[in-house]
C-alpha cells in the first residue's frame, strides 16, 4: 500500500469500510482526495522553476553557479528514493 494513504483511519484498503459506508469513512475518503489534489496542485506551482525557452535555459547555464555538489546531491537523492521504493 501507499505510505501516506496507509495512515488514514478507517483504512482505505479495507473493502468492508466501503460496504459499511459510515460518515467517518466518507470523511476519510474526502481527505484522501484533498491530499491527492493538493500534491497535484503543488506540482503546478513548481513549474515556475522551469525555463521558458531554450534561450533562457542557456542563459541560466551561463550565469548560474556551477557546483559539482548539486549533481552529487541530486544523484544521491534519486538513489535514496530508488532504494527506499525497493525496500518498503
């Protein structure tokens, strides 16, 4: 199951909760939808960090600082996420 949605109570993965259809479970389902839409909306907010066109991307490459640590940190985070996804 999903790490975040597994924390919801009553459990979203239990079929019996859907059959019982209690008000508490309806609220849980509503909160899960709100959370998923919040993450989707947050991804749209990060779009402002992307360059508009090739010229701006090239300008950023020329003007912004270059540090190998940024690459190592990025690779480390991707590797950590991969290992975490494979073990959990």
